[in-house]
């Protein structure tokens, strides 16, 4: 059974899925092996990731591996109704409708978990939160799962410390193939794709304030700089701030940066990054958006309470007129801008991230008898395998250490 908006949208969704499949060679290679070996035969997998074409491809790959796949979104504004319809039409149980309220969004998550999954793929921790709470009864067959985001992994470690993690979880976000590649290059490109498409404005010549200089913030700042922006970075970590300074970005507190920014992009994974005191000093027509997982980095509720008027400006942009006449513009309701107002990361980027997901799920199945309820790192051999496959798909080759070199690097005698 599926819950989608309109099955007649399926042809458009199929077209999107086929397009990305042509640009995800690492996942295609895994799919070919999974089709032969069926590592998930007899197992049910619940997937909660942004419900768009690249995620759909992951779902199809897991199904080729023998899994009974149940697919849902991880953000109501990133669900694409035509892709959801296509997956339902292809026989994958799919639960996702774009733009639903939070109560309906959570109901769709619960419907997904009624399959009593053996494995889960989570993005932001929504599934694990439900399985550790009011949906615990659906976790009686759990082997383990994977978490896609920095924010979600923070919550996993917190659950592990308190002894309430319901199953073994793989920290996929911490894999080299994920955070080096996806977080930096994927977030950098997809965030600006969405901002530029939604606003139809220049980046060059503007002052861009990037909140957070983790891997995502690095990518956002790098791309803004490359397009000619004057970039300011705000941070709470002294070494990340120093790194941003060495990259020739200006570094200052948000209380100061708020006065200068034309475009603000948050990427911290924390809450209350841009709040009322910042809104009070911003330029007229400043643009506010968020590339962190949850919609708590820009305090849109506080801005709404301050505003004399809220009104739509363009699709995906809401204007807030303040009492002094200034207008502040919020993109995508303060939600994850690259997906709520765009198409997410490029297919070539998600090829690597979803390859990590697929191989990590396989690792959990192979090692299920020895698993504890804790967070596991992705093994280096999985990471390195994906890197080599990706290089080969790009027609690139690298050097290989000789046995003598390996001995030199691992010994102390030299």
C-alpha cells in the first residue's frame, strides 16, 4: 500500500529517476552485484531520505538486492510528488506527499514503520526517534540502520550515551565518501543552485554570511567566493574560524555580521543561529535561508511576530515587512533550501553517498550476530572501495603503494 498525491504523475517521476540513474555509476555497479547475490533476501528496509529521484534510485537498488523496500521522505517540502508516484507505480510501498503539515508528515513516517523493518536508512533521525518512542512496537525485528546527516549522528551518539539507542546504527555521514564529497561539494553547489533559481538574483558583488564552517559551510562559502561574493563566516569553533580566516574569509560574530549581509545561509546543525536581535539590524531586502537539516536555525517564528505584514514575493520566498518599512525575505520557510527550493545534490554526488548507504546496510546484515546497540563507523574498506569505483567511472587512475612502501609507512625502523 502507498500514500502519494496522484499516481497519474508517475510518468514524470519515472523520467527523473531514469535521468539520475544514468549518472550514478557506482550505485549501478552495486546494483548489478546485488541483483546476483541478493544480500537482502527476506529482509524489509524502511528508507526515510529526501523523497526525490536519487533516493528513488537507492530504493530500486535495494529492491534488486532482494529487499522489501518501504520509502518515505525526511522533510515534507523536499518530497517530489511525481517521484513518489513513480515509485508507487513501480511497486515500491511509498508514503510521501509534498507540503503536508507536521502531523501528517509524522503519520506518513509511522505508516512506513508499520512494515516492521529489519533495516532502516534515516536522514535526520526521524525513524530512530519514533522507533525509540511511540513506534517501538514496530522495531521488534531491527538489525540496524544507517544515518545520513551530521545532525542525525549527533542525536545517535546522545541516545547511545543514555543507553536508549534501539539498534546498531552506521554513521554514514562520517564516511570519507560522504562528508568530504557530499557535504562540501554537494551542499555547496545545490544550495546556490536553489538560491539563485528561487531569487533570480546575482551572487557576485553581494556580501554573503555563512553561519558554520563545517564541511557544508566550507562548500557554501567556497562556491559563493567563486561567484564573486564577499564572504563572511560566523563560527563557535576557534579552529574552524581560523581555517576560514586562512581561506581569506572574514570572520566575526553574527551580531556584527547581521549588519552587513545581503544573503545569509545557515549550515550549523544548531538552533537559534539567526534570531530577533539580528533581524533588527539587517539591511532592507536581506535574504535568509538555511542549509542545515532542521528548520530551527533561522527563527522564522520570531521574525513573524516582529513583522507588520507577511506576504509572498515569489514562489519559495516569503517577505516580512517590519515596522520601519524594511523587508526581510525568507526562502523555503527556513527549511533545507537546497531541497525545499531545489532538486538537492547532483546525481554524481549522491552516487557516492548512496553507495555508502547500500554497502553499509549489507555490512550490517553480514555482521548482525556481533552487533551491539551503538554507533559504528563505516569500515575503511567500504569507503576506499567506493572511492576507487568512482575514480574508475570518471576515467581516472591513481598510484598504488608497493609492499616496500607499505612496510616503510607502517614500521618504525626507518
